[in-house]
C-alpha cells in the first residue's frame, strides 16, 4: 500500500468523526467542534503512524 | 401554585431501553427517533448507512457474505437491518475479480457496524436521561401533593378550632341552665341545701356537730389554768 492510498480512509475518518462527535451532544456547534477535534486526532494518529512506518522502511529496509 | 397562563408541566416520557436497542439495531438512528431526537436520528442514519452503502459499493456488492467474510460479518452485524438486507440482496453476487478497493470497502462496512454500536449507546444515554427526568418529576410531584395535603389538613384543623371557639359561649350557657335545673330538682326533693339551721332556743346548751370538738377555754393547758 502506498501512502497516497491512505486517502481512501479520509472519508471514513470524516464519517467516524461526525458520528463520534455527535454522541452525547445536542447543540450543532458543539457537535461540529467535537467532530473537528476527533477528525484531527484520527488524521494525526493515522498519518503519523503511516509516515513513521514509511520512514522505517526507507531507512532500514 | 402555577402562574396564570403557564402550561401544565407534563411528565417526561420514559422510553424502553429494549425497544430503543432493537429499533436502533434494525435501522441506524431509529432508536434516536424513538426517544424523541429526530435531528440526531437523521444525522446518524445519514452517516452510518452512507458509510455502509459506500463500503458495499467499494466491495462490488460482495462484501457482506456469510462464508467469504465471516469475520467481517461480526462487525457488520451491529448494523442489523442494512447487513440483513445486503445478505439478502447480494446472495447471488459472485465476485469475478477482487477489486482494488475491496479491502477498503470491507473496512467501511465493518466500521459502519461498529459506529452503530456507538449510536446505540447514545440512544441509551438519552433513555437514561429520560428515566432520570421522570424520577425527578415524580419526586417533585409527590412532594407537591404532600404539601397540598398538609395545607388542607391545616385548614381543616383551623376551621374546627374556629367552630369550637364559636360554640364555646353556647356550651357554657347550656351548662349553666342544666346545673340550675338539677339544683332546683334537688331542692324540690330534699328542701334545699342552702337553708340555714333554725336558731337554738334561749338558754339551751350549745350543741356541736358529732364530729366537732367543743372549743377549749382560753388558757387551756397553760400554767395559769392548772
């Protein structure tokens, strides 16, 4: 899998963030704020782990 | 007391957790609709069913299968209705070639199922909120009823006391009339109690009642008397 293929997971991350952000909240603004934070966390974790593994491969394999 | 023009407060609805789970499992978001959150119901339906449908499309409509994708079916089955419908509608689909997006599609359908588990937990949270609100309402209504009853009892006691005070002079008067009647009856029977004794004849020794001691002369028991 190439790093670009990670883009396939971006819509999934958006869906996860919007659903998880709406759980337990009622105001639309709170939902969107929470969804934004969740999306940022997901992207940072997935992209970070992906880049880290890619760097490992580049340097040591 | 309720302010004039205010609408009466209704008891909060207490939806059933079992029905909520069942409805939300069959159709994502239906649990929210049942507990009275139509906006969230539409929101969850859109994202969960949309993710599931996109995943199914990416797998070439072959991603939901009992034998081929048995492990993924566990995750997908949290979306009961869409998974059952896909199993039924795509039962005859045979993948001729594995699509490049097949694995991503499987992930989409599986994640959609797991997202529905989160959606169900949200609906259950709303059920719990409703139960808590209903319990608070019952407690407040009970206290209000007890307060009203206490006020009623106090008003009754006050009215009884007022009646007693109003009747008191009449009771005293009727008691006086009764005692007068008894007195007159006794007087008629025994000649009365208040007649003074006839005076003793002239020169007769003084008489004393049986239980009375005659008066002692002055100086009795002193040295002078001896």
